[in-house]
C-alpha cells in the first residue's frame, strides 16, 4: 500500500509524507503541552495566512483557545446537551454513560481550535462571478478543511494528539457570545488537542487499487 521504496529530491517530502501517515485521531488527551503557547499560535496563524482559498477569498476565521478558555467550549457543549436531555430530546442514560464522559475527555485536553467560515464575505465575489455563485460556499468550506488538516498535522508533528469534532449548531450562539465573535462567522469544526494519554485505535484501509488510478506513468 504505497510502500514501494521511492526517492525524493527533497528530504522534506519524505518527512511530510511521514507526518501524513502518522496523523491519527487521538481521544485520550491531557491538559499538558509539549511546546510553547507561542509555537501553537504560530501554527494556527500560519494556517489562516497561508492555506489557499478559491480566488484568494480568505474566508476562514479561526479562534485558538487554550487551558481555561478551551475548557469553556466543552462546558458549553455539556450544558447544551444537558438542555436537550431536560427537554426529552436525548435519553438521560446515554448522555450520562456516553456523551458526557466523551465531552469531559475533550475538556481534559489542552486546547481547542475553532474553525469558522465567513460566508458573508463572499457576497461581492458571488456578484462579480455570478456564473460560479453556487460554488463559492463549498469552496470556502473546502479551504477551511485544508486549514483544519494542516493544523491537525502540525500539532501532531509537535507531539500533540488531536481529534476533530462537530458540535455546531448546538454550541454556536454561546460560543459567539462567550468570545464576542462576529455573527457572520459560521462555526464548522472544533479541533481538540493535548498530550496523548493513549494510542489511537486500529485503522482499516480500503484497498488502494479501488481508490486510486494512474495513467501515463
Ligand atoms: C471531515 C471530517 C469530519 C470528522 N468529524 C468527526 C467528528 O465529528 N467526531 C469525531 O470524533 N471524529 C471525526 N472525524 C475523525 C474521523 O472519524 C477519523 O479521521 C477517521 O475515522 C480516520 O481515523 P484517523 O483520524 O485516526 O486517521 C472527522 C474527520 C473528518 C476528516
């Protein structure tokens, strides 16, 4: 599976591929960091600055939350789902035995990166290129996902473990209120990161032959 020995001109390419292969979903995390907060901030800022976007529209918005600020996200999620339990929309039993411990495990981590898309910022370009108007929203989300992946990869390269969560729209209003964020920032994903306390689960791979073709080699 992609294991034929090949040589790259730039050793950074091999390093990059190793990082890609080693990135996994880590759920067991603790609130310690192997690197400085400034180094984390640099990774996240660089993702905002340098990850590409369609027509260079730069629609991604990102909030980095560390320590107590990070814990607030998961308090918000716990409270939101407690509300659903109280309203009878979520069974109390499954909340207590499964959902709550999962949310508390995210809370036990070191930080959360909130990834938003500002779809409203696309209004002028949608007008300018009306023929592509319906493409810009998906393009913006694709660009956001690139940032998510880059930050996930870079944090794990520095010794963190991370997992990607999606609690929108349940937590949107409270998150915007807590950190005074613009109403046009639409939350997509939450990347939880911390020092790993357990290994990721085993991963199955569908045969590469069913998923990839090459012609003209
Ligand atoms: C777009 C996307 C959405 C995901 N959403 C969630 C999620 O909401 N909760 C979660 O625990 N994992 C989520 N994951 C993680 C995947 O389940 C995980 O990446 C996949 O099972 C492969 O495992 P790996 O990350 O260890 O390689 C998501 C991953 C991607 C790429």
